[in-house]
C-alpha cells in the first residue's frame, strides 16, 4: 500500500514525517530529497535542465539552486517545465522503491506537490498536513531565511489546503506536537488495522 503525505510549504510536514518514520514496519520515500539527489546524479535530468535553463544551471557539476529558483518561482510556465523534466525520473525511482519495499505494511510517500503533479494517482490513501497560513509563512521565513513575499509566491504555486483536504483520506491539523503525535498514531493504526 502506498500512502501519500502532503501539505503546503511550512505546514510542518517534515515534523509529521519524522513521527511516522519511528514506526518500524513502514518505508519512507521523500520525493523532494530524492528529486534533489536525482537532479545531481541523473544524466537525463542534467542535460535537459541545461538545454532548457542554460549552462548556469550547473556550476562545477553542482546544481545552481538559487539561479534555478529565481527563474521558476516567478514563472508558472517555467516551474511546470522544470517539473515535467524532473518528475518522470522521480516517478520511475519511486516505483522501484515501492517494489523493493513490498514486504512493509505501507510505503509513506512524502511529496509537497502530490496533487499538483498528479502523483496522487500512485497512492492508495492520502494524508494532508495543514496549518494556518500565518504560521506557515513565519516558519518558512525563519527556516529558509527568506522574505514574506517570496513565501507567499511559493504558496500561490501550490493548491490550497481546502482543495487538498477534499481529496484526502486523513487530515492532520498541525497545531501542537502532542495533538499531531496522537493523530499520527491513530492514522498508522488505521492503516495497519490495529486498534488502540
């Protein structure tokens, strides 16, 4: 079983992911981390990014993230182009990971843009993490040392919480750690058909 975990930027998805990671009988796939690795190691992605975004995309064979971010976060077409290059390779990698972990209770597939890029199609169940927008903005400004305006731009490129929750099986309103921990345990028990 593949369980999607998603949530808008700054919703606290990483915190929820850590809680799930403590369960021994599951496997965790973090799409963003794997995409970052593949953007460094996949010759297919590298050559296409250089073709579409220019030689500045890589400096000394390292991905020039600030350069790429400055292009894609202000332009929806360029962001869609980037996603169309990276996501098919990540999806192939995910399918191999699912096969390798078929003995687990479930694969938790964490993806910030699960719905936006159609990856919800791979999932049997979906969990969405939510938090008030003001809280999300403050978290990201602190975490990424960025501006409020930049965070708002990134939020605009993602689906709204309302739209996501309507298509989710479980919703975690990430208010307090204790509340979230209880919720995570309840969801895990439900997914593995255990009673508390």
